[in-house]
């Protein structure tokens, strides 16, 4: 028989998606936030981001080539994305050697020991950030005040973040415009709500992520902090302050939605996002640490296998 029917394993229809396309798509969505960081924090934002990306790529290359004896796959964009997200969670005046240590922790502890991309159970960039926060608390909580490019990297003026002021009982905060545009202290990639929401719209339009996790995180934080504000408006800030300050939007849009460490089903995503929002709110309002997004995401990363057990995606063709 000349004409043979050849049956190949599924999937028989390919959407065109691949790791590189999605990774570089997320990087494109982060461009507005990076541009804002350059505008407000100047040379420091550029140095911290460049060192973080270069360190993550080099560490992953060395581990794959010499420890795991694999062909390095650094061109897929995952190491670059980890470096950018790690940098976005750091102060723009952080010494270079501390940034390198954070990259080593992110790749060498949070990613490669589990088998590399697709096998890690925790978000690598957040592993690096929390490692630095525990190891270098003074340097990790010294926040440069917004300036204009270029500005001195080492001797930038510093001050407390908005969440730190709220934790200390200060009731004065920036205007809505400053919150939206990012004219306040904080990690270099988290300050501008407008830039992060623009990236969110891009990710949704490209169908790189779905709305379920970010909306669940933001909705839960808004509901919880709103209830607390109504109960005691003098002690607790309104939900708008919590939504537009700190790392909430950065975490909800770009880190909690990590394919590997988040649930597979839509219902599971909603539970996962609500858990992140609830933990973040509790840590912010009742904990000693003013920011809780990183810890909340890592805790829910650990619960993702359990969520996947009880909230399974529908089988193809199933009812």
C-alpha cells in the first residue's frame, strides 16, 4: 500500500505556543514598568536589572552545563525573566554583590535543584528576594526616593515606603495620580500601577495568562481591607491604598501567574488567588512586616499540588 494512514501521538493540532514565545511575551509586558523605573530611579534601576539578568543567565548556564551535564537552554528566556522579576523586587540602590547573591539563590536554590524549568515548586525570583530579605534586611529595606535619570546610584536619597508608613501609623499618603504613576518609594519595578496594568492588558490580549489569578488576588485584598477600613477607618487604610502600593500588582500579575507554580484549573486559580490575597492582607494589617505579597505567593506555591488534587481541570471532551 502506497498511501498509509500515519497516526502520531497527540496533540494533533498545535497552537503555535512555546516556552520562548510566552517568556518573551511576559518580558515585553514588563517594558512599561521598566521604563518607569528608569525615569524615577535612574542609573540604579539599570544597573540592578542588568546585573540580575546577567547573573541569572550565567548561573543557569553553569549549572546546566557543568553540574547537570545538560545542553544549556538559556535562550528560552526563562532565566532572563527570572532576572528581571528579581530585579523588580529589589531596591534600586542595592549593592551589585548582593544582587548577584540573590540571582544565585533564585536559580541555584529556587529553580535548578528541582530539575530546572517546569519542575520548580516555588517562584525562583521570589525565592531570591526572600533569601536576600532574610540575609540582608537593612539593605533590602532602604528605599531610594524617586528622582530623575540620571541620578547617583550609591548616594540616592532614601525614605520609607508607603506601606512602612502605614505600619507605623502615619495616615498621610501620596495622591491618586502619584500612586497611579509611581511617584513614591519602593522596589524598582513595583511602583507604577498604570505601567503594571498596561502590561496586564497586553498579557490578556496575547492570551499568555488568564484573568483568574490576578482578579482573585486583587478582589480578595480589596474586600478584606475594605471591611477593615469600614470597621476602623482611623487604624486601617482604604483598599485603594493597598491595591496601588507595594508589590501587590506586580505579584498578582507577573509572579502569581507563573505556569509552573500555579494551579491548572480555573476554579483552582481562583482559590489560589484568593489565598494569596487573604494572606497578603493578614500580613500587612496584623504582621510586623509591612509587605506580605512575596510570602503569600510562596505559601500558596506550596499548596498548589493540594489545590490541583481537589480542583482538577476538565478532560478534553468531558462534560
